[in-house]
C-alpha cells in the first residue's frame, strides 16, 4: 500500500505541475478501507488527492456530470487517474459539521439540505443519464431483488452474526418488503439521485463565501429521495444533540416539506424500509473493499447485521 501511495503522490505532483501549480508539502489527512485523502499545500492554496476502490471511482463521473448543471455543488476537479482510481480537486472549504460545532450557525445546515433537495428534484427527469454512468439502480422496484441477493450471501451474513434461523425469517419477509415498496411507489414520488451517506460531514463550506459543496459522491444511487433525508436527520440528531421538538430540527422538516408537501405523512412508510436500505449500503461498501480491513476499521461491529435485525424486530 505504501508503494501505491507513493505512486499516487508522485502522479499528483506531476499533474499539478502540468497546471503550473507547484507543491510545497503533502499531508495524509484520511485513511479508511474505502478511501485515502492527501492534502497538497501549493503556491495556489490547498488541493486534495483522493483514491477510492475501483467500484467507487464512479465519483469522478458523477462529479463531472453534476458540474455541467450544478457547478457550485461539487469541488473543482483538476485531474483524474483511472488506472490508480484517484483524482485531484481544489480546496472547497472545511467540513460543515466542524463549522457548525464551532459556530452553531444552523442556517448553513438548512442551506446544505435546501440545495441538495433542489438538486434532487432537478435530476428527477434525467435519472437515466446517471444510470448510464453506472450509478446503481436502487429504485423501489429493485429493492426486493437486491434484498434477496443480500440474503443469499450466507458467508457474509454469518460473519455479521446472522443465524440460519434469522436468514430464513428474513427471507420470509420478502413479500412484506415487496408490499411496502409497492405501497410507497403508488404515491408516485419521483425517484432520483441519492447520496447514500448524506450528512453534514459530507458537505464542505467555504468560509468567506459560505458556498457549499457535496463530497463522497462515489456512493450515490438512484432511489427514493427520502432515504437521503432520513439519514441527514438522524445524523443531525446524533452529532448536534438535536431533539425533534427543537427549532433547528423542525426547520429541517419544513425545508423537506417545501419540496414534498406530504413529507411528514409519507416519511413513516420510507422509515419502515430504511433498515433494508442501510443494510444494502453496508453490503455495497463491504463488497468493494477488503472485508478484513472493514471489520478492523469498525472494531468488528456488525452494522449490516444490526440493520437486518432492526427490520426483523419490526415484524
């Protein structure tokens, strides 16, 4: 891995030099089983080099596509290297979560949600363009089949602590999931681009202009838009200690209602299948990286198994 990292960094230095940008220092700022990120200090400010697994290098195509219509929604892409699954972007600011912990400026959190929902609504009519790029199809019609495929991966489920009896019980719930998806689909809420891990730490804010950009777009899918919002709300509660009756939380709900007036009425139907969506998200990530690295990173926590049991317990 160290040799690979050195090769990436050497490429990054060359790519920036070709743009007449001279690097002064390179710092490792993030290393997970699914990405490595390096910061280049240069004569033109900060630039970031990110490497992803091959299956998540989709991020580059998504960024390029979004930049055509929503140039302010993504960081400026400087260079890409498909053979190394890495790319360079210009600095777009600091984590919105970090900024909010320092300032409690929840208006920026509102803005981050508002802009993303606007983006989702605008993409409703062009989802086929994103599917053609390789963005996974997790629309409601596909979820039961994706769930069945997951349940057939017995080796992984065993690693997650799911017993043979629980696997059979979960398989017995496929018709229930189908009915839930059909009922939700009948409401005719257009499915669109969803950031599978949408939260304040995957948004960055430029301090002077307050411009916001969205990160980690390699995990996007085409799915029901409320999945993004459920995750966003859950993470806001967790990281900012919000209660549902608090004004900042209610403001987020009101923003969702601006885009979908029946948001609160429909939300419980989406929430009921959210554990399956979360389990599929874990599964996708686990299949794209070294599984031993995954368990080591999470301290052998069984996130996928916990999500499946949550759905099982809700019978």
